[in-house]
């Protein structure tokens, strides 16, 4: 993509420190073009979790789930199997402050989810319940 940008627009691509990352996905007849501006982090690595469970969901998958669920700014969110809390953290990151409730059977996991919320500075928006 960098070479094509140079040839067509005469723009030099800085592959080590880009201003914008352009991603192109081709799935059959569908072409998806997306950008990621510098200063942001790849969405799958956005949260620096203090606690990571064996089955912790990645932020990009959590974001896709929130989009599919049609979550909007100001909604309240319940994650009945919250694990390390990634879906709740991603909801607050993507849509701003909202009431988030996470439930799980494991007290260890709930403690970790609370630690993750605190590390992100969003603990006042999250409640964790042992179910």
C-alpha cells in the first residue's frame, strides 16, 4: 500500500513512524479500507490489563461485539460472563462513561476485572458481581 501511495500521490511512506496506517482487507468481492491514526494504539492492544485470564478476549473482538450489539453512548451494559472485564473496558473506551456491570462465577476473575478497571481509571463506572 505504501508503494502505491507513493506512485499515485507522490507521498513518501514512513513505515517506522507513520502518521496514518491504512489497512485494506479483501474478502471475496468486498474491499474494506480503514485507517488508524498515529498516537493511537492498535485496538487489540489498547488496554494494558493488570489481570489476564487464560481466555481473555482481545479488545478488537470486544469492540466488534459491542458494534454488533448496537451499543450507543449513554447505554448501561451487563456482561454476564465478564472474565477480565475487556468488553466493559472497551465499551467505556469506545462510547464514553456508562454504567457497566460484570458478573462471573470466579471470584479470582472478578478481582482481576476490578483491578483492570482501576488500572484504566474507570472503576467508578464498573460494578462486579459474583454469580
